[in-house]
């Protein structure tokens, strides 16, 4: 939903942050030891989750946000499965300062994309013959705040 003031009356448009499109750039599921690892799996596997987000400007007020997620499940020395996903979205950002736009593109945008990525990963894992995988929500705002704090601490003073 977009809320704007009437620009035709000499009034400026209200600041806006809009999701324009969600797309899948790449998805991969690998289970190198299937079907053997699908039988007799008694212990809970070790899951390693990697999540990175980035953005780039496509047009003056249009940005592409990329959410790259890797899930690697292991049992002992064996890989059960590896999921790699590159999910993207196009976001319109108007009327915000550069710092505000960066914060929105590093927090709100990934928060909007992540549920779609979680669902796709759960589906891929299930279709691979494994029990349902429910990834926990991620607080992108907390990660952004921590990265801002780390960037403000001079080297050697942490």
C-alpha cells in the first residue's frame, strides 16, 4: 500500500518504502548421501545457517535487495543436505535521507523477503525426503544495529 499526498497541488510526496516485486534468482538443494541418510536418522542433525543481505541501486528510486541463505545439515561427518537460495526483491524508496534508505534496505527489506525464503527452503527440504525444517525468524534490525555499533568502534578498542 502506498500513501502519498497530492503532488499536483504543490505538496511534496510523503516518504515511501514499497515492495514492487519478489523474485527467485537461484535455488539449489543437494543431498550427496541420499537415500542412505534418509533411513535410520536417530540423532538431531547439526544445522549451520548463513544469511547475507545486500542491495544495489537499479534506478533513481528503485533498489534491488538480495537475500542469500545457505543451510547445511550434517550428522557426524556426513552432509545430509545443503540448501542455497538467492532471493531478491525490488523496492522503491522515495523521500528518505541516504541513511534512512540504507537502514530500510538493510532491515525492512530483508524482513519482508525472509518469510518467502523460509517457506521455499522448508519446501525444498521436505521434497528432499527430510523432516520439516522451520527456520527461526531473524531480527535484521538488531543485526543492523550491531554492525553500525561495530563500525563506530575504532580498531583495537573493542
